[in-house]
């Protein structure tokens, strides 16, 4: 498709909205910088006029790769916009040689959800909203422009549908069925349950008037109201002022302005502590998942288990990491265990263990079952955990 035809096709994933007006209200802002040996990328506003930042952003990604940076963060808060430009941004982010962990603000909508596909893991704030729908577009020009534009729109729709299906595990026809009804709005809990995101951040983000306006512009039914500000401290009497100053560790003769300034510092410090706790929790979670992945990869490499068997024990690894780790490390080089183990279980293999409870099995029997029938092993182990 030539540039003339591209200019005649405006593909926007924001229903019944003028992308130009939306971009004017919420301009695209992109930053990319190195912090603490990490590539930190922030994208906010409507996805429009990406070309203004394309060359610079591409160079930033190249610089990250040249410096050997292997970890990255992508922070997104966007109502969506032009899906063609979103696809280009996605491709540039994918050019980063390391792993990207994504973090969504209070709104990740429309074309913005496609950027999530560039991330290994993605976390949404507790009060965040996730919205996806079928790409739509307007075409201008002669019949050739319409034909080319329609083909491009179908290709992009296919890319979105396949990308969403691969991410969530839903079938493509199920994605088609859901977005055929219009905008699909999900809470953070719903987005996690359906597989769109990896997890939910521990705190609720502040919703500003600007973000409420974004929800409204996206056509969200009953958009969330701005977060109410905490009432300012009101010092009614001089006695109250002195008592408050002393409680804050100030001189009893401190002025009202000095007292308010000290209280503002304490509120800011509390906010930083909350953020540090969140980051520490997320880092611990990411580190644990990485340890599980590393142990599985090493066990497969050492021929202690197959990839299918390793995946079947994910719930075990999640709920009892030390027990699972000890089990994996104790495994011998992989063989058909039913050929090497003596006794009743060996004669029948997994069949003989069909009616036996997980807690009644020996370690050897568990190994036999995990090797020969991973699905049955996982079912028995899940039942054991739930009882």
C-alpha cells in the first residue's frame, strides 16, 4: 500500500470519536530513559502523531541494546488511538533485546492494549480499567484507495485478533464474538481472570479530572469520578496550632504555614513508602517467577523432565516453591520410570495410580505419574491442595 493510500485511511480504535480532537485534548507523550540499569519507557495520551517521536524513540531503543541493558519497564496510560501507529510503536518496543515488564495506569484502552503484547508480564493498578474492541477506520478516495484501505484494515484486525487470542488463550472466534458487540470494558480483576494481564498492583491509583475525561472520551458507561482530595488540615485555634506543631516535632511557636508544610512532607513520604513497598513486592514476584523458569529450563536441559512435565507442575511451584525445587533437584536423568521402578506402580505405570490419592503416593509413584500422565498428576495435586 503506497503512502497516498495510507494517508487516505484513518484507522482508529476509539468508537465514534474524532482522533484529532482526542489527540488535542490528550497529546501523546513518550519518554525512554535508563534508570538503575533498566530501560524505562512511559507512554501516555492518545496514540497519534507518533511520527514526531519515531526516530528519537528508535534511537533510544538502539542505545539500550548497545549498552547491553537486559531489563525494561513499560508504563502505559492511554485511551488508545490510531491502531496503525500503535502497531509501529509495538514493533519498536519489541526491538528491545531484553525482557519488558509492563505496568498499566487507570486506563489501558483500545489500541493501547496492543502495546501489552510487547511485554513478558503486565500489571494493572487495582482500580485500572481495560478496554478492547474491534479496530475501525474511515477511508477516503477512489475505489483503489477503498480496496487497499479495506485490505489493510482486515489485516490489522486479524493481527489484533490473533495477538489477543495468543495472549489470553481464548479462541479467535471467541474474540470475534466478544468484540462484535462493541467496546469490552474490564476491571483489573476481570482482565486478570481472562488472561489479559499477569497480575494486579497492590494500590489504587489517583484518578484525575483529565483521566475521567479520557474515560468519557472513550465512551465508557458511568466513568469513574476523580479521586477526592483529602481535606486540608484546618487549624482552628492557636492552641491547636501549638499542639500540632509539637506533635510534628516542631517548635511550639511554628507558624501555620510551617505546620502545613511539615504535614505535606509527611504525606509525600508516606506516598513514597507505599510506592517502594509496591515495587519491592513486584520485584520479589518477578524474581520468584524467574527462579521457577530457570529451574525448569535447567531440569529440561539436564534431561530430568520434559517441557510438558515441567509445565504441569507450575501450580506446585507457585504454592510450594521449596518443596517443588527439592523434588526437581532430586530427579534422576529422565527415563521411562515405569521401566526402571519395581513394584505395583511400575507394572501398571500411570494406569495403576489412576485411583490413588496424591497424598497416598510415594515420591517414586509421583514421579511415574508426572512423567507418564502430566494432566492426571496436575489434577491430583490440585485436589490435594484444595482439600
